[in-house]
C-alpha cells in the first residue's frame, strides 16, 4: 500500500549531534538542550528541527509534519495524530471537504475547458479515516492505486449509460494537500467519462496525467511544498515528469491525446509525433457546453475526405481525423474505430497503414 513517504524523514547524516551553540532549545518542549540533540526534517518546516533526548522518545507523532507531539494533541481516532499547528486548517469535517472540493472542481473545469464532458453534479466526495480507506482499497477494484492511503475514486455506470462518481479522501489532510489529492481524483472522473472506448493507456501514464493536473493546480495556488511532494514521489515511475516536460501551453493537446491517442505511454522523445494532431487554426479552445452534440454520419470505410496545408506541410482529413505524415491516430469506422498511421500525404491522395495488420492502402480524393 502506497503512503506519503516524503512527508517526514530523518537526516541520514548527523541525525544525532551534541548540544552546542547552534541548537539550544528543543522545538517540542521548548526546554534547553542538556545532552544529545536529535534532528528531523519535514517539507512543511524550514531547516533542521532540533529535538531533545526526552521528546524524541514520545510515541505520538504528527501525521503532517512528522514531529513528536507533547502538548495539545488532536487524536484522529485511527492511529494518527496532529500537532496544534497542523490541526489548524486540517480538513476534518464533511462540510469543509465539500466546500473545498467545490473550489477545486471549479478551478479544474476552467483548466479542462473545451476538452470534453466535465463531471459535476454526478460527483460525490466523502472523508474517511485510515481504517475505512484501507478497507476500500482492499475490497474494491479501483482503476488506480497510487493514492492508496489518501484518496480513491469509484465510478459506476447505470443502465442509461450515466456516470456516478464517488471520491474518498483521507481525513485530517491540510488544505493544500487535500486540494492536490482532490484534483488528482477528479481527473480520474474526467478520464472515466472522456477516454474513448478501447483506448489503451499505461497505468503509470494515467497516474502521471492525474498528477500533472494536481501539479498545475498547486502551481496556480503557489503551493510550492505540494508541488515538490508531487515531483519527489515515484509512484508514476517518471510519467509525471514526462507530462511536465510538455509545453504548458499544450495542455489542450495533452488532454486530447489522453482521450483518443494511439500510444499507451507518453514518451518525451516522440512528443512531436504524438502531438501533431488536427493543426486547426490556433484559436482559443472552445468553451465547454453541456448541450448534446448533433450526431454526424459515420463512414463505413476508410476515406480521404480532403487535403490541406502547403506543398511542404500537408495534412489529410481521413474519416473524422486530420493526419500529418507519420502520425498515428484512430478514426471512426461504423460503430467502432480503427488505428492507422498516415505514411504520406500528396496534393491529391495519401498512403496509410493499418496498425493491426500492417496493410498499406493508397487513398485518393474523389472527384466532386
């Protein structure tokens, strides 16, 4: 089970030092140092935190900062505790969770504008303690596991093809961490409603994209500590860094690739190929609307519908998707879709290859 491994750590070098001029007061009991000094670090605190030999023996440690707690302990009733400082602003009530999540959802709707369906009133959020979170993770089959101790999302689809999402977040998180986790989990609901049926996606890539969204939100809020925590956790196996390596102005393209791309994993070495998509005029992304789209006729065969661009940079509209040379993509075909690679585009035709069989076909514009 994955936990927040970066919240607090011992200084591996010099964890035990002798009292001296640099460390005179224990940060826990505020008493003078008499003998040995123990040092702890935490991303939520600046510098090394000196602790005396008596306070270092205290068993109760703050879940957030990781330091021993001697006074004014907040017991979360599930084996976790918060110090007085970190209990202030911690999300411990369902009402607070709903209010903060509403803000997160509003911010993410703006971030995802024009990228597809936005889950809204069909999303419920609930705070749970550590025991409930562990039970949920153990008995339910969730599409992701990286936040196994802090957040989980469960999605159901009824007979009318309507989605219902439940997000569970661990109680007691500080406001910034709660927002980061909520953003990650909300992104899973967006993926559930928008990724094309049959779209293959590597699980680390899914988690990396969710972390990208959380990171972008934390950057908007100037939450540098949470940004650092996202970068230092390794549960996406480097995929969050691959996503962050993409120009921030290409988020709209990134979201489109998550929805209907061909590659299962984001490879920084192939970004130019992965993100050469429709090449439509560079205007602002269309505003999201809840209105249903009018259905368009779906071809029953692979057809070249038009050729655009210049002699040195041509694009082929094949069925419902525009391709550049050497671009992979899926086109609608009857009631399903098929993956193709566009090998060549000329002024009156294109050469494609079916990914599933390797068969090459030459498509020619029909005379009108």
